[in-house]
C-alpha cells in the first residue's frame, strides 16, 4: 500500500533528522479507510483544516481511540471556536485576541485545557492570516498571563515564492525570544528545511496520500 510506504518513508526521514519532532498527518479530504490504515499502523497525531469536516469525520474515531491527538491547522472563525474546542487537542492557528478570549472563557467554564500555537504572518502577506511579527511578544504575553492559555509555540506558513529557509529561521528566533519551545512549521514540500531549522511539529498530507512515494 503506497500510503503506508509513503508514511514509513517520511516518518523515517523525520526521525533521522530530529528525535523531537512530531509528524502531523494531514487528513483533510481523505476518507476514513485511508485514515484507518495509518491509525492501525500506530500513528496518533492528525491534522484537519475545517472544524465541521473534522467533527463529522473524527467523532467516532476519537471515541474508539482515546489516545488520538487532533490538530486544527486551518483558519478558525470565532463562531466555530466552541465546536473546535470540543474536538481538537491542539489549535495551531490562534491569531487574534477575540478568539483567544473565547478559548479562555471556554476553558474556565469547562475545566478542559488544550494547547495552542500562535500563527505568525511571517512573510507579512496581506492575504495570509496570522499575527504581525512586531505584535507577537505582546500577543503571547496577553494569552499566557491574562488569559492563562497554554501557548506552547509559534506556527507559520511561509510565502510560496520566498525562501522558506529564511522564514523558518526567523520564526525559530522569534520563538526563542518569547521562551516558546515548540515550532509548527513545514509541510509536504518543505518539511525537511523546517526540520533543519528546529521544527517540532511538521504537517504533511499530500506527501503521504499521493500515489508517488517521496
């Protein structure tokens, strides 16, 4: 099965480059048969872009496999925050104070805590989501000290036409300046570069589910 072949290849490569990096298998638009192949192989960290799709797809799987970790890696609208809070273990796209306040209230009222990455608009792109680089320090402090959220790291999606290595290096430095240990960066086309810059979570979908092995 090419999916498992791809998965093993990428897992092995990641492990050879970093012992401290988690592979998030991105399963957006993938059916349950394909996802189950990887779950049965022992993998437990999966990423989804859309809350509604994730809720429908993962509800029964989360009941069956209690040790699964579900990561939201797509843009989150505030009206979907409660639904996201109830199903995801990690939010990689926290990018504004309104959303952060909603999560803080949800945690306080439920007693449940999840983990968050602050998404940074590392390339200062108008069309991209994320906190401006100059505002990262203030936003991180607000989330941690005022809202009591567990901010574990920073996340970015570098510009398609830019030098990913440069942006990954910049995000790594920014995380270090803010005493954050985790970095969510790197996808199917650039995860090796991300690993070389200290990424601790890489988000790979097409590299696993495509027919060709990487």
